[in-house]
C-alpha cells in the first residue's frame, strides 16, 4: 500500500468511526421546520441524489433535529450552487424557543465571506468578547484566521467540536473560532434559511460522551 492510499484510508476511517448521519438520505424524519410564514418541509428542503440536501433558502426560519445533543463532533459540508449568500448552523437551540424565527442558540456563520463567525442568538452567551460594535443588533465574534471558505460552487467543510460549553469551529481545515462557557451548552442542531439557496451533504455527528 502506498503512503497516499494509506493516508486516505486512515482519514476516512477516523472520520467515519462512531459518526451518524443526521439526514437519512430519504426524507426529513427526525427533523422539524420552523418558518415565517409557516411552510411545509417540501417547500424549503429537498433530498437530491447521493444524499445531498437542497435548501430553497426561504421562507425565513430554520430546520432542526428533534433530538438534543451536548458533547459531540459535528461535520457539515455545504456549498452555494448559485449566487452565494447567507446561512448558518444553529447549535444548542434552547427548549421553549422553537416557536420563533431566530431561537436562543449559538450560530456558526456560513454567510459568504464570514464563514466561521460565531453569533450568540437572542439570550445565548459565551465568555469571550464580541467583535461587533457595542449595542449592535447582531452580536458577532468574528472568525480569527484569514478567510478559508472556497469559491461559490465548491464544497466547504465545517467541523465543530462542542464539549461542556467549549465550542471550536474549523472551516476547510483552518481553526476559525473558539469560545468557552457557552450557554446553552446543549440542545437541538439546525440549519438556517436566510434567503439564499444552498446545499448540504455529509451532516455527521459523533458523540463524545
């Protein structure tokens, strides 16, 4: 076995060990949609061949797992099939806030040009200082490394590690953000609809407990 092939096998094995696909590749069982105005899942998301999930980007809101998670590794791949725009991964959607467009949660930004930013949504918080202006409506802790997002049309990878309130975000192999004492530290996982179509694949979660 040559070194390149061996490295590929080791990478795939490490990536897949203990990981579970959050989308089953057939339908949206285990997921719940919250939008304004209210819409059926089929209006906002579709399952494409090869397990790709296509989001229409509208109406405004999000889709989220029915299960809650605490300590885990989350692997997500996304791309903009057309004009790039805005989107995000929601972590730890708080119970009792699912009835609104922007619930209490920690958003990992996938907005084009801002991938890796962290946003404490609504009453969410973390210990590190924000980089947005004091009193700004949208609270942001910007990503810390140079932009590592790929051009529109190419697949990006986002790897998130959440353990007891510490969250690390890596975009295409580059560590872009880290926060501690995040609150909430557990909850549902979701994907936003913010006006721009996008695609997802290989949404995999590995429990750390």
